[in-house]
């Protein structure tokens, strides 16, 4: 579980660490937007294939990219 979410947080991360945390949350929100948009496409029957691709690749890549930035910048 620590791969997806840090289990140890630094008590005083500094400016770059805070930037890493903010970017992590920003990309987590972007991932949620991809998932919600893809679910709308799938459930409304507009384009099932594009909706599933949006959920899997858009949501997953945004989430992993944000987590990587947090790991690199904040060290968490």
C-alpha cells in the first residue's frame, strides 16, 4: 500500500516538498476527472471503448505521475 500512498510523512517538508504534495493532489484530481468522464461515456453509451481507455490510461497515468512527483520532490 505504501507504493500508492506514503506511510511516513515528513514533519517539515520544506518548499519543494510542499510543491510535490500539491502536484500529487492536483494529478489525483485530474485522475478523478478522467474516471468520471470515462464513466459518463461508458454509462451513457456514447463511446464505450474511449470511455474505458480514459478510465484506465488517463486516470491511471495521472495518478502514477502525481505519485512519482511526490516521491521525487517530497521524498515521501
